[in-house]
C-alpha cells in the first residue's frame, strides 16, 4: 500500500482542543 | 511558555498556567488525507495526542503514545481497506479466504457458511453502530472483516472493520455496520501491556456511562478530591488553589479488583465544570484521583482554545452537542452535570477506604471479560509511522461494554466528558 502523506502539525497546534474521539466524532 | 520544540513526533510540552510553572501539558498532532475531521481539530483532518501532569518526560511520552495509538489504528484500517481493494481489483470475485491476509469482504452469512467464527453484527453488544446504516439488517451487509482473536481462548474471531478501526472507510461495494471511536485502542512495545491499557480504558468508559445514564442503579459516591490526592501532588493542589477551583471526585460502582473515579473541576458555585476519569487497580485510589483531576484540568484549559471558542459560538445557538468537544463545552458553559449526577455539595462524603491488594490479580483483560460476561476480542494490527517504530497497536473489542456516545440519548442530559 502506498502510504498517504503525513505531516506533523506545528503552526496550528495552539488552535486545537485537547480525552476521546467518540465513535460519531 | 514553550519547553520544547516539536520535531519528528516530539510533543510540545508547555506550562499554560504562569503562576504554577510545574503544571504541564503536552500536545502533538499529525495531519493526513488518511484521517477524517475531528471536533477537537476544528474540522481539520488531524489526529491529536495530549496529556497533563508535572513531569515533562512523562506528559510528553503519554501525549506521543496517544497520537501513535490513534495513528497506528487508522493506518491499519487504511492498509486493510487497500488489501481488500487490491484483492477485488485482481479479479477477486472470490475474496481473500479466511486465514490469508486477515481481511475479507462479505456479509456475516458468508462467514457462517464457511464455518468462520465471527462477531454477530446484529448483536447490539458488538459495538457502536454506524449511524448511516442504523436499522439496516446488519447480518446481510457486505462489509470488510478483519481477523481478531479471543483474549481468553486465543481462537480466531473475525470482526467488522468498522468495529476495529477508527475512522474506517468502507471499500467500494461495501458498507459498515459499526463505527468505532478511540476507546479501546492502545500502543506499546509489549502487546500485553497495550492490551491491559486498552482494557482499563474500556472499563472506565463503560462504568462512567452506566453511572451517568442510570445513577440510581449505579450510584456515584461524591467526595472532595483534594483530600484524596497523593501526598506529593503539591503542584496539583497549588494549581487548584491559585485558580480558585474545587475538585469533586465521584467513586463509581466497579467490579471487584477495579476502581473507577470521575473528577469534576469547578468553581465554588459549581459553575464552569470540566470532567476527567480514570480506572485502575483497586488499591491505587490516590493515583486514580490524581490522574482524573489532571484530565479535567486539561479539558478545562482547552475550553479557551480557538477551536473551542468557535465551536461554542455554534453550539450556544443550536444547543445540540454532537462531538466530544461539544459535550465538554456544553458542560462548561451550560449544565450543572455534577449536581445532576451526584447531588448537591451537601452530599459529599469521606473518600472511600483504600481497598487491600488482592491475593490474585487477574489483570484488566480478564477483569473486563468478567465484567461483561463475554470474551474480549483483540485485533493486533498496526501500520504507518507507529509500525515503523516497532510499536504494537491493539484494538480491544469488549461486547457488552460501551463507550460514551457523542450523539444525544433520548430523555437524557448530554454526558459531560470531552
């Protein structure tokens, strides 16, 4: 399988909220 | 204040409370078209790992581990999906046979005809259903299956890919009967340690869910968390004091050998509540309370993150929590979940007496199986960067135990966990 491109998020990291990813999220 | 700079999945460790520089958060995130949008990422295709505590190495390790477990599970799903597509593209009118490759596309009846043991997708206990297929007769749904094994007997048992992989994308011609969340996924170099971590997490969410949705049958015992912290938790005590916060712990009914605690951090008037939870061995009450408290503080700090501010702008108009972030925001801004769940402040009691260490420790996977009365299923598949590092990522499926739903439950207040 060709692996999709993946990158570490740096600049936008402070935008995000920080327990779970619910099944419907 | 930044303590480290992110490189190669190294988390950023920072001290968000200037008056208590020893209280730390760690965060690390990855972006890929392989990921679906999440609420905490503000709708971006990112996966996030995070942790809170007082030791930079510890919070960094846990945040990175959380990202790795989620990433490894999503990429394992993508690999299984690609394997099924490749088999179909190779003229695979005959799908990959059971026992080869570990994936197969068919309905449940086909597996039964071939004598392949498989989790019944029509059994409500198998896991969270995919909303797009709610009400569809599940046994006849053509879908991707992957091979797991029963934790007790070690015999093969096949499970729907939607129950095994976070953010599963059904291959062409397939649907999905299930849609799993992150509960029950864990990463470690030692597969048994990964399975143990996942089992505690599943048990925690199930005990929280049972008590929140039916507190008369599964009553919580509320007590002041600050009086039940380890003697060395000085940074945590200082942070609560300087922020003017109280912390109420709820001991939740748990099977013998386990201890489950939810902690609500709130103002003196019980406004602005955020929750954390922890489940662990029954003789570790102080550490269990401390970890749940840090979790509640991390969620509380996130309530002012830009994506949370934007999400609340929408949620305050709709009043309809739909994501984990929404649930945390709704509780923080609009709901006295603590009093609803455990009664008023006058109901506080003394912390539970510490349980004695059991003579024989069955371990969390066996404890979880005893709790549900059903065999726990292990899916041990990992791909992407975590696999490159030699990590094991497992998904545990525990029929009979359920995670917290993000969608509304009719007749119930939204649960308070983010």
